[in-house]
């Protein structure tokens, strides 16, 4: 028996939920998280602000964030989408697969940042290309298994497909020498993975 | 026996065969220290298991014989409904791979044995709690999850928080049993001998989990060594109020100072200390509450130091006032602490000056200059966790990312959170330092802190964050948002106020040690510290 594919998530909900999962962000990060163009993302943010669901704060660490009403609306609509797609069981099963991978990913990130030199844990200064290459090779192997889980997630709800694209992009950039795409940038593998984790908890309604 | 060795002073085999943990237990036996009776399934058995995909022929019979011996020496029955014997099954490879492999505790607590333990102790809560820990250990291994993962999979399991502790435990046991049945297709056998075989298989298999393989790849550990499995009589730190568990260093690992250092918990089982699930007390409290245990521990630390001729680390449990040592290893101090211990041991004539020089690496010297909090008796330590990113930061406490961003406009902020998620990113960016209640050195908070090079302390047991009330609780005290604190991302200490920061705690020792280095190399010219040490190493290793 095949179930019809759930409909694509509306762009307003995509933007709202991106702020729910990624925290405060500017239009560029919202665009990256949702796959929308930056101006479309910004236009969506402005509409949501008019509706009282998001607000913009200034200053060095400012950006767009959810209002209390926006947080409530995001939770209600994301749950509604899950239930009307009948995707809870499939998503829950895929989440179990995610939980197996999560400590591995965190291990890899720690190994990227720290290494044992003369028995002393030391910040990895990335001066030893052979060590970095070994960690990145493990990332590549990990990423193949992550792809399996991501495929299960997007089969359950198509919007999860965006994570696969973002993770693959982070890994490829890191592999081609942009080392900040492992743990450091806001589009790094670790950052995207953490947003995916938050998304799964939010969508399934699991408290931290 | 072919695949099994008893844990005793007479065993004379290498750590490659017994694993490092069991080898340490043999050392403890030789030193005349009290170690729970037990035996070890060798790494050779593990290699055969990994090669053939099944336990080697004869191991089953050897396990049965070894258990019979344990029953005889303890006067208890494995899986018995009266005076039941429970054991721990722990991994222990020839090379240390901390936290990468499985451990199963309280093994043999079948339903009947659990009832037996409850009747014997008159404490059903203790017996059920022990059985829950057994099942959770299996669940973690079967699902390939860590303890947090098992918790997340169980989610809002039924039977929690009813106010009736026994009913809660029974509910939790049911939920874990369901999870195991779902994932494994069948329950854990309710038969002690079959549980033991399953546990040994589980521990040996855990050599090959993806995490363990990654660890070996990154640390140059060959994949074909295998792990041993250590089976020991359980001693229960949660037995009564004269029981407990702890970890101890013979010297202070933060400074290298010659005073025992560690943590103790009363009325708890061992994994609670290591996992950081419950509140610990400073080791010194043992002296008042259990003077005989304290004296015994000091004696053990001194004997073990004598053996290793180095600072050492032990894990211990005391049951009804009786001390047992469960694990031992050299201290492996780093940075200034390594320098100080090497120099002190040479001054104490425990080791020669040349050996002292060889024990300090260039890597240690680089860490000697990491800024540290200078703690004195007047330093008011609010809480301790794990240092996740070195350095010292002082600032006012914020309990939310928004608060951190707002307060950072007026001066440095320390962001204190239960754990962090992507929501906290801008707060992490705004803060000078980070403290979290949960998580280890590879947690989200730790990874992000290092990516931003900010001092961080994670896994602060017992730390509570009240966002609504804008306060933080630890060790029975509550401090409000805005309170000035200082954190040390090396030692994991969180202090009230702003204690002095120093760039080395071992200046005098370093000066002395480098003087010896110049004597060895014969070069007294002006050079940097690493060059002076390396010149001495070159002479000692090749000269």
C-alpha cells in the first residue's frame, strides 16, 4: 500500500519553523534553512511580522526571532502538518535512527577540534593535513549513513529534504578546503545537524 | 581455563591479554587491596568472537565454572531467590577507549533474584532500582544509544512521577522492557546464566560499534586488538546510608599539589558519579562521615602511587562502611600539574631527575601557560563540572540567550543553561563564557564553545537553571541573574566573584625542571622552554 506523498510545506510555515529550529537569524540564514531566495525569505518575514508572529531586533547579535504568538503558531501548525500527513510513526522511527548517529557526529566534531598530542588533549590547529584528512574521511563515511536517515525523514515529510542538501553542501565545502564548514560557521555540518535535532524534537513534541 | 583468568595476585599476564582495566585489578590484588571477587574473559576470546561471529567453544562451560567459584567465595547464588549474587560486566581493552564500549551492571537480577534482594535488604526500592539499571544497560547496548538516547526514546514513559517510588520504578522497568522487546524481538532472558552469556557477547561486540571504530581510527589504535570483559561481584554503593561511591586522585589533577582530590556520593552506585547524574561531595567529607573508609582510601592511594611511581586515579565503592577499589590507572596529569608532579616526585626521590624530564612533554609545556583561576581556601566554589574549552572568563550570570545579548551591552556575561540548542547561538556569541548543567566534552555547548574559543564548563551536576525566576541553583545555594561569577574551562570550576587569574600554577617547579633539562643538555643559553626541554629529551633518548 502506498500513501500519497504529503503536500509540500507552505513557505510561511517554512520560515516560521526555521526560526523555531535555528533561533534568531537574518534573511540569509533563513533563506539557507528554507531553500527560498533571500528576498523571498525577507518578504515572508515581513508578512509574518505584520501578523505579529515574528519580530526584528537590532544590535550586534540581533535578527529576526519568534514572538510568543509566533512560537505558539509554529508549534500548532507544525504538529497539524505532521498529523494530517499521518507521518508521526515514520518520523518517530527515523528519529530513533538519528539518535544513534547523534553521539557519533558529536564525537567527530570533538575530534575535529581537539586532538591528543603527547597524551595531552590540545586544540587542533589544523597544521597537520593528514590528521584532518582522517577526520574528514570519517565524516564522509558518517555522511553516507546520515543520508539514509535523511532519506527516511524526507519520505515521511518532504520538508526534511532540505537538511540533506545543507549537510551535503557543508561536507563538500569542508572537503574542498573551507574548514569552517565542519563546526565553525553558521552553515557548518554541526550547526545544520543541531538544527535538524531541534526540528525533530519540535516536530515530534519531545521536550529537551 | 583457556578463555578466562581469575582476578588474583597470581595472574601474571600482560595487559594485551587481560585488558588494561583487569591488569590494574591484578595490581590492586598484589598490593593487598580489597577488590570485588571476579574473573576476566580475555581479549583472545574477543578476537575469536569477532572472527567467528559467535562465542568460542568452551567459553560457556568456563563461564559456568567461574560463576560457581564466585558463588563459593561469596556464599551467594547467581540468579538465586535467596541471597542472590549480582555481577558487573565491564569492557576493558588493552588500550584505553573511554566511554566507547558497553558496561552492564547488576547482572543476574532476574525477577526472582530482584524479589530476593528486596526481601534480603528489606528495601524493594533499592532492588527495583538495581534491576532498572540492569535493563537500561542492555537497552543502551541493543539500541546503540547512550543513556540520554535511551531516555529520549522512552520519552514520556508511563509510570513516572506518580509520587510512589516503587510504582515509578516498576513503570520505568516496564517501559525499558517494551523498548528491548521492540528492538530485539524478544526480552532479556529471565535466567542469570543466559543473561551472563548475553552480557559477555554484548560487551565483546561493543568493540566494533561505529563510535569505537572511529575512536580507533583517530587515535591510531589497531582494529584487531579486541576488548576483555571483566565480570565482578557487585558491591552496592546504594545499599544503605553507610554506603557510597566515588573517584579519587592521589594528588590534585588541577595543580599537581600533593593532596588527594576527588568526589564522593553517599548512597549511590558507581555510574552515577561518572555519568554526572547525581550530586557529588568533595572527597574530604569522607573523613568525617566514614573515617575508616577515608583512612583505607589514603592507604590505598599511597600504596598505588608507590607501585606506579606516579600520581594515580581510582574508582571506589564502599558498602556498609567497607571499602572496595573498582578501578585504577596512572593519573595522566597534563600541563602545569604534570610539571609539578614530575618535579615533586624527583624531589621526593621516587623517580630520578632524568625520568622526571621524560615524563613532561612539549605538549605539557604549551599548556603550562593556559590561564587558570588561582584558587585559595577563600575561593568560593559554587559548582564543579567538566572543563570543555580552556581559559578563564568572568562575567555576570545570564540564564537565557536573550538575557545574555541584552546584558552583554553592559559588560561580560557568563551564559548558564541546562544544555544548549541552536536557540542559544546568539547568546553563546554574546557571552564571554558558557556553563551547562548537562552534556560532556562532545556536547553541543562544548563544540560551539570551542568553535568560538570561549571558556566553557559543561556537565555541572546538580546545577539548576530557573529561567522564569532568573536564577541559578547549585549545591543548595541560589544566585540571581547578574551575579558575578568566574569559570575555569580547564578545571571545570565555577566560582563566585572574581578570583585572581594566573598563567601558571607551577612556576617554581617549571623553573627547577628546566634547570635540570639544561644540566642534561649542557646548554645553558637563553632559549624558549620547549627548546630547553627538547634538547634534554634528545640527549636522554639518543645520547
